[in-house]
C-alpha cells in the first residue's frame, strides 16, 4: 500500500507522457525494503528511457520529409498532415484546412506502436525495454509483455520491469475473488506464477499470493457447498412428493460433482442421501404415452398394464383419452402424470361413454399428477338399477393427487370416492362437484366447488377454498374459506377459517364469517382482493384460502379452456 500510494502520482505523470516530471518525482522517492527498492530502480531506469524515446519521437516527426500523415501513424479521425511535435503532443493540418492538436496520451494505442517503430530498432534491447515501459504507461499490458519478451530474448534483464504487470494481474485476481469468480481466479494465479515466478516481484509477493490461493480454495468450497445444498433442497422436495424419476438425476449429479459435501456425507440429515438413493434404487420403467403413436403406447391403460412396480407412465400430449383406467394391486408405486406443459384429459367423451368408474386405484403408493379426470357423461346400469358413477375411486392407499382437475357432471357422478381404510392426499387440485369419502382424505391448497363434501371418515382441509357443504364427520379445517360446515364440537377442529354460512356453535378458533371478496369467481379466480378480511389471517401469517401457484394458474387456464369447449361446467 505504501508503494502504491507513493507511485500513484508518478504513474499519472507517466500516463500523461510527462516523463521529465515523473523522473524528477522518482528522484524523491525512497524504499528500504529490497523488493520495493528494486522495483523503484527499474521504474527510474524505465522513465529515463522514456525521456530519451520521447525526444527521439519529437525529433523524428519534426524532421520528417515529406511530412508524416495521420494515417501513417494510424491516428483516427479526419485525414491530415502532421506539421509539428513538442513535449505536449502533435499538431496536424487537416484536409479541411483546419488545425488539430492532440496530446500524446490521446493518439491511441495503434499510433503509439507506430511511433515506437518509427524511432527504435527491433534488435536493440534498450529500445525494446523502452517500448515496453511506454506500453505500460499507455495501459496496454499485452503490447508491454510482447516488447519485454523481445528484450529478454535480446539479452536484457526484464525481471524488475515485469513488476507492474504482475501487480496488475494480482489486482485483477483480487477483484475476481471479491466477485466470487473463484475458478477464474485460480486460473489467473496459475498464469501469474508461470509468467513471473523468477522475478523479484513474485518472491516479494509470494505470501500475499499464497494467502489469496487459500481464500480461493475456501471460496470454491463454500460455493460447492451452496450448490450442493441447493440440489439437496430440490432432491428433498422431490423425495417428499415421491417424484422418484425426477429425483434420480438430481442424486446422480450430487454424487458425481459434490460427493464430499455435507448433503452427501451427513447421515443425520432428514431425508439422508442414502435414504433417497434407496428410494430410487428399485425404480421401474419410464413409459411414454402419445396419441400420435410416437410414444411407447397410445393407451394409458395399456401402459399401466405393461408397467412394473414403481414405474412412471408419462403422457406426453394434451389429448383426450376416451378410456377408463384401472390400477391393479400389483402396480404399487406407479406414477401416472402429464408431461411438462401437457394436460391430458381422461374422460367419458367420444365413442366410449358407459364408464361407471373413470379411474380406479387398487394399488398402494400411487401418484396422479397433471391430469384432467372428466366424467362428463356417465351411463350404464346394473341389474336394472342406476349405478353410482365415480370419476376417481380409491380402494387402496396411500394415494397422492397433485395438480389435477377432478370433474363429476351430476350428484350421482362423484368426482372423488374413497373406501374405508384408505388414505388420499390431494394437493393443488380443482375438484368439481360431489365427493364422498369413507377413508382419510387430506386436501391442501385446493379448490373444492360444487354440491357437497360428504365425508364418512376423517378429513383434513388446509389452505383451501371450499364452496361446497361440508358434512358432519371428524374434521380438521385450518386456514381455509368454507361455505358451510355441519360439524359437532366433539368431532371438529376449525381454526383460522372464514366460514361463510356461520360458525357452528362450540367450535372455531380465530374463525369469523365474512365475504372473502374473491377477484373473479366466475372465471375460477378465487384470489383475494386487497380489501379482503382473509388477508394475513392464516396461522402462518399468510392469507386464508387457496394460494395460487404458477402450476395452479396453468391448471385454471386448462379448466377455462375445457369450459369454453363445453366439456366441463362450473
């Protein structure tokens, strides 16, 4: 720092081409440290050479016959003839008849190279050293390195002159560390050592360079850890959501690139890396379905029938699949989902209409995602009596349904039916019309619209908007907007809810009954207006009711599109 402070005004004089002033100022500077004294000596020698070089340039220009042109020196701007040079710069007579004055620092790097070539011999080491110092003064380190290397080849001692180049590169390395560009810093430090290892400057600054290397290693480790933590968070989310086929490549990346970081080595994490690896170890097949025949199957049921345990059936279009789906017991762990950007419709539309049950789940650990299940025209009889028609029937669990539309056309066509002893979790779903459950059902962040939620088993509704009548049964209702609740105090837990039809006597904690002020219910926009009494009233400090996510917005747009086509109604 002392060296930099002492040299700064001198470097400014050199950059301004006031070499005589810089020489006089250098005579007044002293350093006791051997390394700094050597650099100072090199600077004095270099500036003395610049004084001589500049004098020769001025003389050469003034004695030129014929006069040099601006283009000879590659000076930009209007063409003209150089008529005079002095300590301050050059004067040119332009082709327009006007006179132009240019200070030496303003002639440009290409002109400086031309001026050096004008007065120096390429095989003279002193001239090469002077050219290198002038390039340094002109903030052109690339040219400086070239001139110094030529001087070295010619036998000159260039070590002391390389100190400014090394210092500039070192300052850049420090800036890269501050910008957290650790790999670039590492490469630059290796380049600095390769170029300047034999110079006094390198020996003098080696402790600082080593310290920066330690900083780079620590920074790279921190970045690696942060990247690994980010991947781990994504892996843990996918594990929790049982998205095992998406989880597998994340785990592979963690193991390949971050094997020594805590997310991989820390066995106390929940879930641990080993636990997640075990979950994907027994994955089945990845099967694709497309109506155009470019997938493995054109029928979802055909893919389900062919799949092994823990397989993924991905539907890679948004077409209409006029079929019923039956997931048998021995297809445990199966996932059926729409591909990215796809919302396939499984429905009783088309030639096959008599489908008593649209999707039947008989196997445990099934996941349904990004699907539209639309039982729009139920039909059929059994023994002359009408059947109950179900969009989704659950005979085994646990079942997870994410980002799905469940639609039943009439009361006798239930959007959701669950058998006793089953467990079903619907997350981020749109359920239209009647539901009936004997098993345990959990709704989170969903919209339930239509006739009635008629549970005969325990049900749990959290952060939902439910504009259906909730039947009398063991219930947990939290952070939700509910139309009506028919629950006895001993069978219900209702907290932080807006119950539009009034709060049943003896139940309710932090509940109220008020108009929630939805934005546009007719178009499924149940977000809250800024004046809504539900804002900020949830148990976590957020808003009561369904909270719209980007994927939910996408699902709502699909529902509006299907309504416009007359496929579903709400």
